[in-house]
């Protein structure tokens, strides 16, 4: 079998069986699909023989000229190359080809975008905007949970009610980028002045309020919901951030800036706490950290007290 359409379908099925995230499956479906559409427009038969560095290079130019996405199509061009390279490598591993046909295809350079953390004023404006919207309780809970944990937006939308431990003030993120679930403490036991926090802090209060109001469709266990009572998708959550930014007059209102803000503020409060930051953000770049390092709950609790923006800023 050398038809790329059929092989593309097999590849997607293989990824699905590996329990890859829906966003990952969508990305492969989209960008390998773009390459197949390019071949169709050029009248080129979609066989394995068409999977060459030269044709993928032409597809890069073809896609970038049509892209309306971020950075004038550079992101789409990069994704096309990376997804087709992975597809070609899978074909080689499955022995559909003797050699990886795109092994020597170089990935285009994608300039890093410097994103400034949100300021305290930005965060307050976002929270004010949330209070004016159609779902103020849920949107406040979403914002505070993201700011207090530094989670990715896909991780936030992947939380189900059972992942919350209100007694211990912790949340488990299961739909992570590296596939390793992680537990993050969000409850604050001490206020900035050192006095005890009886309610666990603003984030815990907002989560309890949202759980009391939450009305899902039958069988839906996602923590955050859209207006139909169904699980909130990452794209829907990003739209909420954009709308809050427009209303609150906050520039570049994207969820990932909240991750930068969490990291920046934690290290400002606790210089040298990179290990704890990696534990909270799920960025374990060295296998030894995964295998040998354990963060105790008492230390994690002290880190949570210092990391809670909602408490420090009395949001």
C-alpha cells in the first residue's frame, strides 16, 4: 500500500491508540492534510514517492502564502514540516519504506516570541472583565486556577471534578504535554502577613463557588463547561481569554502568559526554587528528576503559599 491518504488514516489511528491528546491528533490531521491538498492542487499522485524534501519544501511556500495565522504563516509552515517529518518517520518504522524519505529535510527556524508576564494590574483587569461576563463565577475560577498553578490551557480544560481534592487543596492535571499526570497544591495555609488562611485562599473559594453553581449535561464530569453544559475546549477557553482582554483592555491576552507570570512570581519570591517550579509546571527536562526526586507535601505546601498570586494580591 502506497496511497498517502490511506496511510495518513492508519497513522492517525495509531496515534489514537497511543492515547495522544485530541489537539495532537487534530494537528496531524490538519497539517499532513495540507500536504495532501497541495499534491491534489498540483495534480501530483498522492503516493509515498511524492513524500520528498523538494515537494514538502514547495508545500511550505504554498501554505505560507495562504496562511492567515500567527507570524505571517511561519507557525503553520513549521507545523507542516514537523508533522510530515513525523509521518515519514512513522512510515519508516512501520516498514512501508526502506528509508525515512524526509530524514534530511531541515526544519524551518521559528523565532521565539518573548512574552511578558502579566502585571498585577493586568490580572486585576482580567478578573474585573470576568465579573462582567455571562459566566463570572466559572471564569474567575478558571483564571485563578491557571494563575495559581501555571498550568497549560489544555491541562486546565482537561481537569474533571474528581481531579480536585478540596480537603487537601490540590488538583491533578492528567492531560499533560509529557503524558505524566502531576499533582499541584493550590490551597494556601498562610496569608502574606503570616496569619492562618481559614478558607484556603481566593482560588479555593472560587472553585467551591463554581462547583456549587456548575450545571453539566448528564454524564459530563469536566470541571469547566461551555454554555451548553458540555466540556469547555481549549479553543473556547482561548476565546474567553481574548474576550476578557478586550473588555479589560489587556494586550496579548493569551493563557500561556499566565504560565509565564506564575513562574516569574514564584522565582521572585523564592530564588533558586527551580526544582519546585519544574514540579508545578510539569517541565522535567532530566529523567533523573522523574526517577529520583520527590517533593514532600509540607515543602510543596510552603511553595504553594508563596506561589498563590490570588492570595498575595488579594484578588
